C-alpha cells in the first residue's frame, strides 16, 4: 500500500469516528443512563441487556428489529407486555426517556466490578455482639413486629403488630427488596437492590441497625442459616451483579466467602457472565440454602455445615431445573420447595430432604408466587399456589406425593381471577382465605382491588373488593402479610413517593377492614414481613 | 468547542492512531503470535497473561518493569528461572522470537470461545459400544501395554510391555498431555493440550480409537469414574481455556455437562476468568473426582453419583486449599490425596474419605510431583514424595496419621539430589528404588542422568548414572514408568522431533539397562502409562 493511500484510509477512518463521536452521549449522559437503567431496567433486562424476564435489549438486536429511537421512546412511555408505562406513570420524565432511547442504541457499557475486598471495606459493625442485649429489652411483643419496606424512601419501618404503632424507621439501602428473619426472629436481615445488606436487632430497646455490608452492586435475596444447631450462624446474599453469592457471619455480617454463579445455561448452553441469584430459601431439613440461578436455569443446594473447617468447604449441589428462575417458597411440610421459572411457564419442585429435583409443573403465563401460599385442602391434601403476572389465573398444585399421589405435582385447580397482573398471594393456617392482589394489572380499578377465595372450596366465587381511597391516591394495593396469630392481614397501598398513603388491616375471617395504618411516614409501602411468620416460613 | 478546534483534535487523534497502527502487528502476525503463545507460553503464564507458574506478562506490567523488546527477546532466547531457552534450544527461530517480543508488548487478544455446542459438534463415536468386543480380542497381555506419548508428533504409541513390540500408533491431539485408564484398564483416555479427548479401546484386535471430542481449546487433565459401581461410567476433562470441566459419557465420550471454574481467588480475592483445572484424580473412597483449580487455589470434590437423576445433579465441594495448584497423587492407602501448590512451595493434603482438607505441608521451591511416589518406610510408615523444579531436593512426607501420627504431614526427609530440574519421580511396590529424572536441569549432563535411592534407607547415597547416548542425541531423560509386575522401569529419551531417540528399559532391582526401545517412530517420547499401574494408581 502506498503511503498516500494509507493516509487516505486513516482520514476516512477518523471522519467515521468523528461522526460516531458526534452522535454519542456525553460521559455525564452515559452515567445518567447507566443509573436509570440500573434502577428501572436491569432487573428484568439484565445489566448486559441479554434479557431475562424482559426481552433482549442489546443495541444490535434492537437495530435488527428496526426499532428507532422514536419507537423505543414510545415503548418506554407507554409500557409494553409486563413493562410499566414509565412515562405515563410519571416515573421517567420525557428528557430521561429521550436519553434512555439513545442509551439503549449505544454500546453496552462494561458493568463495574465489586470484589471481595470492596465488600470487606464496606462492612461495618455498628453494635458489637458483646454489646447487644442477651434478652429482649423491649416490652413490646416483638415477635409480632412487622418490617415494612418503604421502597422509594430507602427505609424500613418497624411497626408493632399488636398496637399498630410505628416503632422505628431505619434507613436502608436503595429500594430494599426483602426482609428475612433469623430462625429465632430476633434479627431482621434486609437486602437493598443496591446490594446493601443490613442486620436489625429487634431485642434492643428500639430496633437497631447492628451491622451492614455492601455485598454487591445489585441484589435481590438474603437469608440466614435455619437448620437446627446453625440458627443465626450464617447469612447469605444472592447477587445480581456481579453474579455470585456471598456467605456472611450471621451476627456481624462479616464477609466470609464469595462464590461465582457465572456458568453455562443449564450446564449445556452458552456461557453467561450475568447468571443471577434470583431467590434463596433456607432448608429446615439440612444445613442448606436453596439458591435459584436465574439465567442459567439451575438450582443450587448450598451446604454450609463445614464452613468452620480448614479451607472453609462449601458444598454446592448444582441441579439443572428450569430457565429464568425467579421466586418461590415452601410447601406446607417445608420439605418441598417450589420455584417459578417464569419465562417457561413452569414451577420447578425440589425435595429438600433428598436434594432431588422431583418435578416441573406447567402453569400459566409468567407465574409470580413470591413465596406462594400453602394449605391443607380437604380433597387435594397439602397444596401450594401461585398467581401469574400475565394470566388471570391462580394455579393450585398438589404437594403430597405420599398421602395424595394422584394430585402430586399437578395443577389440581386453575382458579380464574378478575385480572392478570397479580404479584402476591398469601394465606395463614388460621385464616380460611387465600388473598390476592392485582398490583400490575392493566386497570387502576384492578390495582385497587383485592380478592379472597375460600381455601376449602375453590369453586366458590371469590369475595372481591375495591379498597376505598386507593384509586384517589393513584395507589396499587400490594403484598399481603398476616400477623403472628393469623387473625388479621395487612396490605400496602403503594402510591407515589410524594403522597403519604396507608396500610389497610383486615380481619382474617370476616375480611372487614379493621383499621388503617397512616402517617406522613407511610410513603411507598410495599413488602411487609411479620417476624413470627417470616422466621417460621408461614405463608 | 469550536469546530476548527474539534477537527484539530480529531486529526491529532488519527495521527496517534496511525502511529500506533504502524507499530502494530499485522493480523497474520497476531495469529502467529497467538499460536506460538498458546503452544509455548500459555501453560505457565496463562492465556490472559496474568501469570501462574510463570510470571505476569501483561503488556502494562512488562512496560512498567522497563522491559524493552530487546530485553524480552534476550529472555526468550536464553531462558530464565524455570523457563526453557526457547532460542538456544532451537525451538523458536530468531524471527519468531522477534515476533513474540512485539506480541507480548501488544494488548492481550481476547481468547476465543468454546461452547458446549462446539464440544457437542466435535464429538465423534468411531466405534459404537454395540460394535465393540465383549472380551479382549487381542492375544497380547494388554494389561501390560504401555501408552507412550510422542509429544511433538501428536501421537500415542501403544507398546507391548512383555515383548517391547510396537503394537499401534494412534494419532491424537496436539501434544497429548496425559493418558488415564478406565478402572478395568480396557480404555485409555488421552487428553491433548489442544483439549481433544480420546478413548482408545485395548480389547480390539489392535488398539482402536473408539471415540473423541474436542472438549476445550487448552486442557491438561482427564480421568474416569473409578468408584465401585461407577467403573467406566463417566469421564471428566479439566480445561485450561475456557476454564471449566466437562463430564462425558465414559464409553462414548458424549458430552453431558459443563461446569465453569471461573471464580474468586480462594473465595476471597479478585475474580478470575482464567481459573484453570490443573489436575484431576478419581477417588476410590466415594463416587468423586478431585479437581485442582490452579489460579483460584481451590480443590473441588465433584460427586458424580447423581448424574443419572432428573436435572443431572452434580455436587461440588469447594475447599480453599493453596494457590497455583498443579499436579498430585495418592498416598499409599489411596485415602489421602497430595497436590502441589507450586508457587507457594506447599503440598496440600485432602482426605478423600472425609472430604476434609487436612494439612498444608511446606516443601521446597516449585514442587512438581507428577503423581508423586509412595511406599511404606520402615521408620516413617507410609510416605509420599515429590521432587522440585527449582530445588535439588526430594521431599518425603509422612502420610499415616493413624499409625505414625508423629510423622504425619511433615517432611520426614529432605533428600538432596544432584541438581534442580527434576520433573518426575516414581517407584513400584516391588522395586526397592525411588527413581528421579532431571529433565529441566540446567546442564545437558544432568538432563541425561537418572538417580535411584533406596526406599528403605534414604540416607544412603543414590545410585546415579548418565544414560549412554542421550547427550549425543541432545535428549533429556524424562518420566519413569514401571511395568505391570514392577520388575522393570522405562524412561524416555526426549530429543528433537527430527531425531529418532529411544526408551531405555531398566531392571527394577539391579538398575541395569535391559534393552532399548528404538525405531523411526520413537520421536519425542515423553509420558508413558502402563495400563495396570495407571488403572490401579500404582506409583
């Protein structure tokens, strides 16, 4: 090649580069885009944009589908499928939507790192174990406390379940996702979507944040060791990004061990850097946690019983279950764990006693059980149920292969509901009702409505009611939680951050509203966790 | 910014880019560099150049150390530390060394991918199981066959251990690293450095390649299920790149499951994309393989007993042992597995019966045991020994905590040898001698020398002899292997590919040379594996 030709190529290349540069986002815009993407999009679409609950959003894919910036803006504004109408709901402003359309058509930025050293550096013990009470110092009935996530406030409120009084508001990480309880109920463990884990001591005079650690950059799950002899010894955080799980000391949250979950799709497909821990439960049958690895479609049984030995052995039983695992819970006997694989419309069943994958049950479109609801049905025996985001159905599954083999791992009843868009269902052994919300239903009326079915007669039409005042607040009723005795259940009215809303308290037998928890602090209440029911997996 | 200024910046940027481009390697040169790097460098320095047995070679690190292209060329030419003098030995030509110096100062290219689909596509069954013999069809004493790696020929020779006749030459992958035997000895499993796994049936009229699969792009280890009831059921390949292991059907080599080994350094350090499976052994105490994860410093006990259940569960016990794990073998009772962590000068000990990490024994500089050598010493009881690459020492370790607790997991004897640069030691229950080579010693005389110590009297000076004719061939004596009865041992003369060399056969008691295996086919012989001893872990 002659030099003149060479320079011509160089010049052409730099012109192309300059044009690309002229169209690109500024570093500040990229930062803002990354921030919005993390808060609103990554959960469903993945930080690498390869899709999970939501579709693949890689720029090449979007371009191949012919999606222009204008089309993307329209979708973000108006929502699509299970995706909220970010614009219409006023969550994203027009200039933010404009930015996001450009951001999505730009190359995927390399996600940041978060190493064990970073976790360790972030670890803080606010109250050393030696300075904590040795018996409850509160005169309240702390076992009936409710931990209430005030989602967009970055707070958790502790409310007395007996008196309905606000006991304490604690600052937590960004959009706390869930609370879990130590086996004795003393500690609440909170995990923020920003990966911040916190331990809250309920035995102090007032609930106190005793330890914290930023375990990852994006997380959804936390649990604690519940097997006899290991109660409260360890905690575990399941991370979205980086895709791993971290074992912590249960008392101090000291980071102990970090295990990557990156791997191959069901051990036979492509390699995934983003292979997220969707949910965790703690076994009562063995010193194990059950972790659900979303993109890889694997369930990992993690045995923590040898962590105290030389080399901190941790044993991971890797089972190929179903893809895009999400959330799940225990059947009535706490032996069988059922987890939704929402993209393949299935419920995978793990036997915690034998460690076996026993069944994969076809259900409706996008099952979303939370932890599900479980009870003893007069005909079908012990059953477990899940609602669906995209179907107006509740699937009731037989879970008793010993006593009721003919119904085991079959949908014994597909209950028709008033609308798709259910997020949570719940019951309690002392309540005759199965309660459901319609939080992501397409109509404001459904969003404000709750329904209850008789657990012993699923053919009976449900009792449904619109919660008075919810629509006026533009609130969605979300997440049902019973009190310790199961005599009442609470449901959050999830409105905008700027609007104080309420938590409605219902009689668990008559379904009559007993009272409302209100106050200026009641903003964006979502998940609620009763100490006794959470510690003992009652749902 | 004004447009004129903007264009000035663009022009400056393109000039800088052009200069960088002018200095850079052509795509063909990059390809050649990658090829040479893979064949000669990646094993010790890692494909991402982050270092392992060898030093970190990332371009930024090299530049920070002030290493010019000239300095790098000098090191490649003359060798350094444990690194061969690639130039002086005539393995790399001056223009190749020149290229490699530039290649090492250029950015690390992204290593290629190799997915489960690729493995599956590469899988070939040459002889279906139904068409294989049901009993040995050879009249030879196949249990005394030797599989001999002809390293640079990409071949494995099967030699009759009774008659010393060449039985068959089989084409195998690039630089076959090891052979392993099925529990019954019928099949040889070969693994090439290029990740090609092969099964050779010794029951056919003549040894036959019955199945193959290219499991990875770079590999070192293979083994088979040896536990009672699982004999020959599964095979496993440990990969360097991509860093994972793959479970195969033991009879057909059908790929069944792929598990990533990428993870955190000893579960508490940085994340490693290159976290290689260094070696594998098959437990006799449980349905487990023991895998050594080099960079991460973990030993994984992989239980294959539930692979036939729904979801193909595979249980991995992850133990933090020592960093830069390499090779290892069983103690006399086959209960304790000892593995070298060569960068930290330690031998890690795993109890295959309890699955515990029992000890970490400090030894000399860069221990390189191969599988080691093990015998019952009159004073110390059962011992296991390793030589060293960088020390003129053989470390003898007590391995009997029950019978000889005072010696267990201690170096009971540090034997002084004639030179550093030992690669392999070996013995047999029927031989009174412990034999050592000096393959990577700094002098041609040591390379051609073998030494033998009396196992029952380690203080006695060794018998050492220079192998006649080896130096003339510029050969290095390497790898000792005994025959089935332990009456003789064979050592390879590893010369240049262009030069036929020999395998020397010695009487295992008198140490007299009995015969030499020669022929035009005897080129670059290295590892040798006797069927009976390999199947039964006798060393």
